C-alpha cells in the first residue's frame, strides 16, 4: 500500500510540474516574426517614447516598426542642453550624416524657434544635435547598447539605421510622442 501511495504522489507531483510548465509556456510571448526589408521612401517617422518604438510610414500606411533606445532621462520633453531627454513634438529630418560619430545619422530639427525662445527666457541653452542614429562606431557592427543610453537622441541597430537612412529624405516629418 505504501508503494502505491508513493507512486500516486509521484504522479501527482509530475502532473503538477507539467501543468506549471504549460502555464509558463503559455505566458511567454511568441518570438517576433522578422519584418520584410524597407523598400522605397518613407514620408513620416513616428517615435513613441514610452513604448520604445519607432514606426515609419508612407502615405499613412505603417511600413515597419523598430525598437529604440532614448536619452538617459527618457521621461519628459527635452528642456536644455545636457538633460539627457529626447525632445517631443513635430520636427523634420534636416540633414543626413554618413560620417557621424555613430553609425549613420539623421538630424532632427530640434530646437524649434519656440524651444530657443523658452531657453533664452530661462537663461539656458536649449541643446541641439538630436539625431536618429545607429550604435557607437567603436562597437562591433552587430552589437547594440542596452537600455536608454544616448544624450537625447533616438538609437537603433546599425542594420536598421542603414535601412532607414536609405529610405529617408531631408524634409521627412518626424513626430516624437511621449
């Protein structure tokens, strides 16, 4: 009888472990499906800071979504030079730099005249040189810095910036949302 009780206890334990493993498995998100390559021009870039995502559009159709890193202090809009924040608002791509300190970069038209006026009234520098860029040139091409690490820019992988750099013209609208 004791042997039967031990076998039954072992079966109950194994069933419990199997159910726990099944529960854990169902809680895991499926691996993201690879997105097709970006082909052609984009006419709008939307950055959702809280979601750490950037979506590129053509004719109001979302073409591709990218995971991003932001400034070291990502909450709130950029106020001044050195605050580690990424600006919020509507901007344009105002330059492309293939010789950047980071793997390629698209310049963002921050600060706006309103940002400059606000900063002057407060007696400080609004900052500038905000970019969408790849990883630091010192890193191996396949590596990506973890977490939010920029001085206020939007960072993506080197392969992703190559794709976006080729598809984006100076003058492209960039919306950066909280």
